[in-house]
């Protein structure tokens, strides 16, 4: 039998897009890509939705340019399509996504003989897709790869049913329809917990700083501080989800950030979109338990993170200052939750020290871009030529924070609060060393995207943290 005979004999392989060919949803992809460019996308989506889902898809697809080369494709499905074509079969892409998106992805992959999608008036999904395929290829004239219960009418009309990452219940429904069936599993691990960035919750330990600085370990103070920690963790995770949704394009183009759960498709974008407001609400309710003042600070924190993700992140220097402010807000929240006063010294140290950490984050990104031969940071206001200036900002701000701490050590309040205040000078020396080393490591291109994450993995940094604890503890008890 010739290749042409096999091609004529084999049914056409029809491939679904969302959740099948890509581990994502093109409607949410275009929505968040549009939001990253213009917040008016949300209003446009609401207006388009009144005309139906097909009109919504058309509107969202028209507001931005999808980047097919960076989408999270399911390699198992790609291999299946290649094998089908190698055996002489034809493959077509038929999706409920807008037709322009189907065409762009088909052109990029070069695996499909045809590509069809919704046209702004008709939503090519479920029974509508089944009718379209039967009219075009005849009943039983095609095999179909899908992933959800919405594909059951299409599988029922197909010569062969192929599911992708389907639940056992859905697999049983497919089998109950009769006919030839096959079930593919990509083996992709879920990333829901990782999407919350629990390792970043370590930053929220800063809410305990006022408690430790005042050495006021009463039951109520400890309880309210714990509530503040939990509230910040929930709200910060909500903010991280928003940030990752807005940064999908930039993250996928990055060698490390492309592995983040939303960017890699390990968490559906629809789920991430729903999780974000739920986490925010849970965090605000937790904060309210500790008091309305903490609720106000937590809400202000979320507003600032939202403005940062949508606008300030793209503004050079302003983004660094905002990150420093977000760190300092955690300390303020600890003081508000307990009612303990915050000294000007503590706030000044926090602003300078955390400005240095935020600058390290940007410096690391610029050094990485230079190594990859890229001149401009995507969705950032920096060029690689700015690296020396950012390095100067980092060093200067870090050293000023140490100076502020040194001046604070000599105040009467510290002399009365600690039994051996002279030991606190050891903390100044450790911080001076650590800041200098961090800048050096960053210049050499060995810094992670987040200096906090780096500190938790770096033995020298962990030893410095231990020394700070020893000096602080010794100053209190000796």
C-alpha cells in the first residue's frame, strides 16, 4: 500500500487546542496578555461577553498578539501527531479558540493540513464542533484528541477517541460511548502549591520584628503577630498569582521563570485566575480578626502590589523603591497588629536594606540578560548598560543601612534594652560582609532571581544568619 493509499484510508486526526495541544487556555492567555498591556481589556471583555462567548474570544484575540513559540505545548500530543503523520495520516487543528489563534499556532508548528476555529459568531465547541466535523469529514471519518467532558459529543461522532490527561471518570464516559479509544497521559506534575510561592512566605517573618525588637512576648502580641503572618502569606500569594498572570509572556521567554507553574501549564490559567481573589479574601478576613488597623495595612499592601505588577514594575528605579516599601510594610504590619511602637531607626534601616535587596534582584536580571545577549529587559524599564549604576545603588543603599544600624546601637534606648549592647556591633560587621559578597556574587552571574531564595540555599548566607542570631541573642542574655 502506498503512502497515498494509507493517507486516503486513515481517518483525519482532529486535534483540540485548549488543554490538549497546549497545557493552557487561549481565551485566558489573550485576556491576561491584553491586561498586561492595557487594563481596559477587562472592560472590553465584559462588553464582548454580552454578545456571546465567540464574540468574547474574537475581541480578546484582537487586542493582543499571541506568541505561539512560547506556549506550553503538550509534548505527548505533539509526538502523537507526528507519529500519525509519519504513518501517512492527515492532521487538522479544530478548536473553540478564535480562528486567528488556530491559524497562528498551525503556521508555527507546521504539523497541520488545516486549522479551524470560532469566527466571532459561532463557538466551535461541543455539539457545534461535532456537527462541523461530521459535515466536513463525514460521520466516523475522523479521529479526535480532546481533554474534557465538553468533547464527549465529538468523541461520540468520531472513529477513534483519544483523551489527554483525562480523569478516570471521564475515561469511563468515553469508553461507554463504544468504539476505539485511547488515553494519553503527559505525566505533568501539579504545581498548585508552588504557584503560591510558599518559600516567599519567609519574607513575612518580618512581621515579628517589632515583637522581637520590643522584647514583648505576651500571649496577645504573639497571637496577633501570627495572624498578621498568615494574612500576609495569603495576600502575598494572591499578589504573586496576579504577577505571574501578568508576566506569562516574559516568564516563558526566561530560562528559569518559564518553569513557574502558570507559565509551564502545570496550573491552568483559569484556576490561577480564580485562586487569586479567593486568597485575597481569606487574607483580608484573617487580618480583620486581628483588628481593622491591620486590615487597612494588608489591603494597602495588596493595592501596592497590584499597582506594581501592572505599572510600576515597568518603571526604572520606581520598581526598586516599591519593592523596598513592600518589605517595610511587613514590619509596619507587625507593629500595627501588636500596637507596639516602631522606631524611626528601624524603619530607616528597613528602607535602605530592602532597597539594596530589590536592587540586587534587578542587577541579577540584567547580568543574566547580558549573558544571553539580550539588551533590553522585557516589561522592565532597564537596559543591560544600566547594570553598573544599579550595582552602585545596591552597594550604597546596603552600606547606609549598616550605618543606620550602627548609629541605632549607640542610642540610649538600645543601651537600656540590652544587657550587652556592644555585641550588636557584630551584626553590623556581618551585614557589611554579606552585602559586599552578595553584590560580588551577582556581578559574577551566580545570583538567583530573588536574593532571599539565594540566601536560603547559600551556606555562607546561612552562616551569616546564624551569626546575626548569636550576636542578637548574646546582647539580650549576657
